[in-house]
């Protein structure tokens, strides 16, 4: 059995910087035609110079591969129309983090008062720049995403021309919100389609499955699976692949993030085949994203074959999801 994917896209990817960038970027650029790259470096990407410099480092790390890094800015309420317009097509989206909610988000938004956010969000609406949001509050960890849904609703109502991407959704409540607002969209990760909190902490703790937002309950996973497997045009694949060195994961104060980039496509093929939905995989990993973001990626064809792949124990000093496990599909050809 085989399936051909045309220009697969990862619409939420962490590439980090320095040595880590050089390790992990080629593991995405090999099999993906492009990716939305997150801006939460230290310091975060907030200027045109820092964005262009980061893009150049990514292109250097992925040299030789057909791969477009779609660049993002770290949200600031001080951005105005002229500042954002100057980026032209070098800027694809802006990423908003609630302050301190996840890795390197300390400079994020505290409070969501519309008067404070309005100048940047109105400029984004005029320019057609999507707003990507890590949607969690500081409440009880299992409730944080559901508690953020009213904020999504407030923003969707106040800025109806603004495309709002609910990043890495994990709950049934988020799925339901998609259908209520025309300008709400979402990314879904591989790991949230495969695991629940029980897989992370139901037995021995599995630090390499610990992420934010944390995996939720079985009914939440089922809601995510339903919209992904049916090819719902408002959802798209975003791995949220977030590498950390092994010592940072296997330690007190375990870093949040699942590293899935190298195995994402073959694991998705296995999952979609299991649910008799292989024909919908192209929509999930590319077609929907192209329409939502109004982008045309470079041509790249990935031939997947139903043939087992053993996932390595490590890539450099990063332990991937499904390390030392077998996935039933493999990448047969890239062209």
C-alpha cells in the first residue's frame, strides 16, 4: 500500500537556534515543503532584522532541501500598520503567547483587554496577517484551554476580518468553538491525536510525552480525531514539535515539548489508515493550510509506503516521540 502527499506542511514548528537548529531543522525540511516557524527564541523575534536573520540561519541549516520557512513575529501590542506592512511577504503570521504560559513566553500578553490589543490586531486585519494563539489561562492545568475559549470568542467577535488560529487544540470545547465562528481555525498535533493524559502519567511518568497544553481526556482526543479524519477545512496539521535536550526532559522540572518532526508523516499515515481515512490525509497535511493561510508552497512529493520504520532512540541529544518503537509506514521517495 502506498500514498503520495503533495507539498506537506507543518503549520506549527519549533526549530530553536544554534546547535539545536542545525540538528532538528533538516529533520523537518527533508519531508516537509514548508513550516510555520515559532518566534519564541531568547530573545524573541520582534523586529524585521531579527526575523530575516533567523530565516537566514534556518535556510543555511536546511540547505539543499525544498523547504520554505514561513516566518512569524512574537506578538507585541505596539506593532502598527506601517511597521507590519514593511515586512511584506517575509512575514506570514504573528504568534501570541499569554505571559509565562509555556517555553520562552515570559514577554507575552498579560490580560486580554481589547483596547490594549486593538492597534496591532486592527493592523493585522487590514494586512491579512493571521494571528496564531497559544490558548491557555493560568487556571487548573486540565481546564486551561477550555477556560481560554471565551477569549477566542471575544477576539473573533471584535475582529471579524482577522483569521485566528487556535494552536495545538486539545479539547472538545475548542473543536466546538471552530463551528461557531467563521474566522476561527485550528492546528492539531500528532501527539494529541494519539495520546491522553493517561499515556503521560497514568503509569510510570513519560517525560518525552509531557507538553503544553497537556494531553487531555479520551473524549477530547476523539473530538480531535473526528475533525482531522473527516478532512474538516478549518483544521490543519501543526506538529508543535518542540525539541529539548535529553537532560532537560529527564530531570526535575521536565521541559514541556514533544519532538515528533522526523516521524510525523509516517505516524499520521498509520493513524489515518487505521481509521480508513487515508484519502483525507492530503487535506490535513497541506490543502487546508494552503487555503487558510493563502500560501502556495514549493512543489514537493512524498511517497509513503506501508513498510515498517524503527524510530531511532535519539536524534543528536533529542529523544523523539515513539523512540525505539516501530511505525508501520515509511518514506519511500522524496522528489
